C-alpha cells in the first residue's frame, strides 16, 4: 500500500504550550488507522492541522505527494480529505438530507448553501445530487429520517449524519474525531461495521480518533499513540496493547489494556 497522506515533523504551539511536536504520519491507501491518547494529548490538533484549520508552527502535510499545509480548509476538502467533528456540527433547521447535501456542495465551485437554498443550474443536476445523498443515507442506515431536522435526532444518529456528510464530499480520506463518543456498546458495534464497510464498499481510507480502546484495537490496522503532544508508540493493535509506555500513558498506571477479544 502506498502513502496517501503524510505529515513530516508536524508541530504546533499555542503561546507556551506545545500541543503537538514532531508528528510523523504515513497513512497508506485503504488503511484504517487509529489515533489514541489521553485527553489533551493532541489528537484533534492533528486533524485541525491536516484539514487546514490550524497552520503548523513546524513541519509539513502532504496529500498524494502534494504539500497542503497552508492551504485553506475548503481547498483541502476539495482535494479529497474530509472530517467529522468531536463536537457535532450539523446545521439546525435543515433536514438530514439537506445537511448531507451540504457535504456534496463542497465539490462544486459555489457556496455550499446554494446546494440547498438556490435554484440549481439544472433540474437534472439537483436530482443527481439528491439521489447521491439518498444513496449515502441508505448506506448509513438513515433513509427513514431523511426529512427529519438533523439536530433533533438522538446523539448516535447525529454522528452518523456527520459521517454521511463527510462521505458526500466524495473525499478519499475520512478523518473521524471520536465518532463513537456517547454511543451505546451496540451503536459502537454498528459504527465499527460501518467503518469497515466504508473501506470495503467505498474504498475510503480512514483515520479514527477514539477513546474506546477495545473498539479501536478490534477495528484498525495500525494505531498511533499520542501523549502530551508526542507520538509515544505506533504499530499494529497486537503490539500496542502490550506496550508498557502506552498502558501507562493511557491508563495512568501499569495495567493491561482491556482485552480486545482478538
Ligand atoms: N486553539 C487552541 N488554543 C490553545 N490551546 C489549544 C488549542 N487547540 C488545542 N489546544 C491545546 O492543545 C492540547 C491538545 O488539544 P487537543 O484538542 O488536540 O487534544 P485531544 O487529544 O483531542 O483531547 P480530547 O481527547 O480531550 O479530545 C490541549 O492542551 C489543548 O488545550
Ligand atoms: Mg479531541
């Protein structure tokens, strides 16, 4: 597998605080990569740097060998990197379908809101957008709530809508920031299946930030572990779950990581 997304000695400081230092990521095409670490370790900061929300204080980001650090977020999104947010960001008073269509609108050179509010260039174009969004809703198990106000849905479903919107951008790389937060065990199992399906059926490459170690270790090909902005370990789940530095950083004491049941 070749690298689709790379970071080179990436870092950022806020005032005196080093939020991320010398971060080197080599994401391979078709990979599901987990980023784990305690609260404040720098996980979301990695996504903010890759997606152009933050400008790095040091280092670079490359997407398909093109340098993308310094580009604005909407340009990076159009190149093929999309994300979900730790704090859900759906547009209130828009339906699930409309929220997902906003993702699609990122791919065309006009205001995203035009996808929903303005007359489209042609009836056929609008019909194509709707049917594309409907296919994604079907994939995410959201067809039955397509017309519901997205922000009125239960938490787990809102997270699914966020993923649907990220898919709708057509991006090859999806960065998911704690998509399982607040979900029940059963919802997390369904989410894990969805993530595997995203790769198998939609050929996506995925970065997953998740606190549930059991879920991560069962799902991903490779794990990167952050602690206080530093990359303290990287490897397949089998090696990560027995790595003493990881166990100590993550659990705060030396103790086995919960059995992932592999
Ligand atoms: N815009 C910012 N301004 C100042 N400090 C920031 C900013 N963004 C992040 N930080 C700091 O950088 C550090 C890393 O934050 P980050 O949000 O990346 O952590 P995280 O690993 O995602 O944590 P969590 O698991 O709680 O989501 C924290 O100390 C945070 O307070
Ligand atoms: Mg975070």
